[in-house]
C-alpha cells in the first residue's frame, strides 16, 4: 500500500526535474509596440438595371448616379488624433454587359471634397472586381475633417449601340471597407 502512495509523488518530482527551464528576457517587452487597428464597413449598395433606365422616355440614364452615406469612423477625437493611415478595400460585382466608371470621394460637412480617389473602371461582366487604396494621413490632413462619403457610378456608353433592357434583372453590387491604423 505504501508503494502506491509513493509512485505519484515520485512521478511528479521526475516531471518537475526533467522539464525545460529558460531564462526570461524582459528586455523583449521594451521592443514591443502595440498599434491599434480596426476595420469598418464603409459603403454597401446594389443598383439594378432600372436605376440606369428612364422608363418614360425609354432612354438610358447617362449622368452619374450618386450614392451618399455618412462617414462615422472619424467621429472620435482619439481616432482623428492618432490615425496614421487608412486602407480601403473595394469589391464590386458587375453583372451588366456594360462597363462602369466609379468615383469615390470623402466630403466634409459643407460637401467640400476632402479626399478623392482616381476614377476606376469596372469591366462588363466582372463579377469579382477587387481594388485597394491607401490614404496616408500625414500627406492629407484635410482627410481628418471627412464626415461623408460620395460614390458616383456612371454607365459607360455602349460600343455596339445596345440599350439596357429594363426587363432583364442585372445588378451592380458595391462594397467597401476601411482598415484604420492608429499610433499609440
């Protein structure tokens, strides 16, 4: 009976004495930098063929369609004071047999442009258009006064002279998210 009691104790001592021990290097903590990052959805919308077609006159709408939304990511003074850069990720699904031109702008409270991206073109039937843009705040302090986002979507002219058929369901799905990098 005594040998049964001694076996677990001996086993415990063997495990403790045979385990590896490394010296801790607390100087590594001094090199550690924590940079807060957060990701936020910015704009999401779906436009169908009716959006680009005037049923009364049976004509395509050739002027840009404007989609506006609030930009709340910079509401916090902590974010505005510590923002280093923003990475914008775009994903567009174009089911149309036509190209589109998209302009993406940040606006302030007075609708003045604080930052604008170059217009990008989405090819016909491109179901997975991906695009990334980076905004360095140090190069554009005006960006920090942004309170709105404006997206202009324009149907490109047809090369064959065809007109959109309002009876055939087609969609343009637009998604964008922002990754915000802050300093500590």
